């Protein structure tokens, strides 16, 4: 998973240079770091996630093909019974 780097020390020093108190600047830097890590924690799909989804889609397509054949045989059987009953 790709990580986003956030330089908390640089952020802290920039806030201090702008006149923010040291304690407040430290709290803001930590809060910003947590916000970035929480926002990006599960938002990216990995290669294994994509491979798993592709495998699931392949299975679903195979099941759909079987269901189509079963439906075709069922409809053909019902049509044969209806033709036999009314002919």
C-alpha cells in the first residue's frame, strides 16, 4: 500500500514561526497526522484486492452461463409439454 508522508516537524516549525504557541502547534501537527492516516487507511485497493474481485467476477460469469443453460432446458421442456397437451 502506498503511504503518504507528512512531515510533522516541518508543519510544527512552520506554525511556531507564524506565532502559534508550541503546545498548540504540536497538537495541530499530531491532529493533522491522524487525520491523514485515518482518511487514507482503507481507501486504496491493492493488487490482491483487484485480483480477488476479478476471480469473483469470473465465478459469477460461469454460474450465469450454467443458469442460462438450465433455464433454456426448462423452457424447452415446458414448451414441449404445452405443445403435447394442446396438440
